[in-house]
């Protein structure tokens, strides 16, 4: 059961970073191994925005699609993701955003288990490295998109 936590301090407003994370359909443009994405449903219910989306992840002949339930809790500045369908037995992905002056501390925690036990063993060894690559990709994207607006 791979799990890891990554914290980044990104020179960007909390609101812009949250928008970046919720812009799931743009993930293939900058997330490593994200081949495609699709949002099926997006709606606001009270202080929560709920999104149902697919991500297709892979490299070479290995690729798989998983469907996720994404909940953005506006008052807590947090995003929680759980799996609905696909190769994952379960998924808990939590994003937390804390503004600190002109930057934002982003905590990105992932805990998941694949249905395939052999792939779980492989993922366990390289997962933290992969999660850091994803966090780096979000940081780079934020810096590219919002560098001019931070003055």
C-alpha cells in the first residue's frame, strides 16, 4: 500500500493553486505519464465543489484509466480525492493549501492500493519518487502560468 506526503512552498496565491489543481482536463499538458483526462460532472453543493473525472495514466504499452470523486472543501481550502472505478482498490488523495505571505504551502498526501498485488510491490519502491515528480510538475506549471501576476 504505497503512501507518501509531499510539501511544497510555491510562490503563488492559494486560490490560483486550487484552481490549477481543479483544472483536471489540463493535466495531460504538464503531469508526467498523464495521457488524458475528462470531467464528467462538476457541481457546487453548499461549501463544496464536487467533480467526477477520469485520468488515464501510463507509459508505453502500460496504461489504465481510473475514475475519481473529487471534493473541494472551500472553507477548509482542501481537496479530497477518492477512487470510484479502475485499477485501484482504494485511493485517498488529500491536498491542503495554506497561504503564507506571497506564497502557499501545499501538502499533497496520497495513499492507495492497486487491485494487482504484484504492481503494488513495484509501486511501493518508486512511488515517493513519482509523487515528487508530480508535485514538481504542479510547481513548475504554477510558476509558468502565474509568474507575471505575483507582483
